[in-house]
C-alpha cells in the first residue's frame, strides 16, 4: 500500500485524496445526524402517544365512576 501511495502524483495525494476524504466524512456525519434525529423524533412521537393514551384512560375511569 505504501508503494501505491508513493506512486501517486503529488497533486493527487495533496488535493484529490483530502477532498474525497472530506466528502466521505461529510456524508457519514450527516447519516449519523439523520439517524439521531430520526430516533429523537420517534421518541417524541411515542411520548405524545403515551400521554394521549394516559389521558384517555384517566378520562374513561372518571366517566365510569360517575
């Protein structure tokens, strides 16, 4: 691998490879952030559904007592 790296022209090693690495890192970063955002959004929606369900149960119990 070291021989292959040394056989590349200097402009490829100094310009092209860092740009490709930055593009790959940018895509990985956005994929991770999107995954975290999706998990947070799912958790918020689940909490809303659980809260609504709890309110319904409380209201049904109060209505049943009356």
